[in-house]
């Protein structure tokens, strides 16, 4: 009887031990199958760092692309200005369209300008204007309350039949310098006052507010390559 009781107690102890071992093994398996809070926190931190690096990389590239696009657009405007001036000045009628140029005062500062005389056509940027006009390439404030200077054409009818008209070409420039090449002197001069003949070359220098270096173009008036 005592032996049976001992065997029964031994069997119960073994069963309890096996059950406890099974529960412990299940807990270990469950703990191995999941992630700790520290591991999840580290993973989230790594993902956040990678996302921030990717965002900064994309943002810097987009900024560089926008700056490059703006610079290319501005350069295209100045290239178009050079082509426009060459086409207009070279198309002026022979014996007419006297070109003159000298400094004038604007906002109590000396600024250059160049003038020519023409009728309707490319030199006036319109085909429907009657009579002759004096056209000036010069700087002018954007408006009466603004300090911003724009480069454009000021068109004035010679017979006082109408009002002056302003055609803006380049917005927000800082300066305009005009030089003329005199073949008789074989040098560049600051002004051109001889309306009976034209200079061979005209050098236009525009101070740009969007670039460190000014823009410069040399325009031939005799339809000869330079």
C-alpha cells in the first residue's frame, strides 16, 4: 500500500515536472518569436534617419534643378536680347536711322543710353505705327514707387503726334553701359555723336542682379562677323 502511494506520488511529480517544462519551453519559443521594445525602437530610429537623409537629398537636388532652370531662363533672355538688337540695328535703312548715344541722368545717377530713328518695322517692334520715332535703349524704373530698374525701349514720335511708349525687355537690372568702336580712332569710345555715320561695333554691358558677373555682348552694325 505504501509502495503504491509512493509510485502514485512519483508519477504526479513527473507529470508536474513535464508540464512545467512544457510551459517554460512554450514561453521561450514565444519570446524568441517576437521583438523586444528596444529592438522596435532601434528599427524605427534607423528608418527615420534613412527617411530624413533621403528627403534632404531629394530636396537639395530639386533646389539645384530650380536654380539651374532659373539661370538657364535668364541666360536665354539675354541671348534673345543680343539677337534682337542685332536684327534691329542691322535692319535700319541706309542713310537713315542715325544712331547716337551718350550718358544721361536717371535717379541722380549717370546712365548710358543709345538712340536711333526709324519708322514701323523691326527697329520699332511694331508694323503699325505711322511716322518716324526716336527709339532709346535705356533703363527706367519699374514704376514711380519702385527702385527696381528695367531695361527696355522708350519710343517717342518725332512729330509729337502721340505719347511715349515703353517696351520692357529685361526686368530688374542694375546698370547699363554702352561703348562704340570707332574705326578711325581704332578704339572704343564712351559716346557716339556723329549721326552721319554709324559705329562698326556696339558693346552692351548690363549689370545683372541675378549673377555676379555682368552680361556683355558686342553687336556688329555692318553685317560682318566679329
